[in-house]
């Protein structure tokens, strides 16, 4: 999916707005070589390719429960 950054957007905020999760940031960086060199705030109108869906957490990960 191709999107364009708005004023003040970060890659994390783009993933959250279009995919509903910020878990796809690493996959988006792989799809957009050189994007990290632009800095944390993306230029207004910068085209960004996002993955089709946010990656699913692996079943083998253990979750840390703070109030157990």
C-alpha cells in the first residue's frame, strides 16, 4: 500500500493510522530503503510503501504481565 506522509508524520504514526498498529514499522523500513536517513519526522508528501497487513506476533513469545 502506498501512502504519503502528512506534516509532522513519523513512520510509526503512518503505520498506526493506516494499519491500526505500529508493529509494521520494521517491515515498512525494509520496503523503503533510505527512509530512515530522512530522520524521525518524514517530509510532507513523502511517499511511503506500507506492508499489506501488520505482522502477527509469534505464538512462542512470552508476555510480561505487570500485575500478576
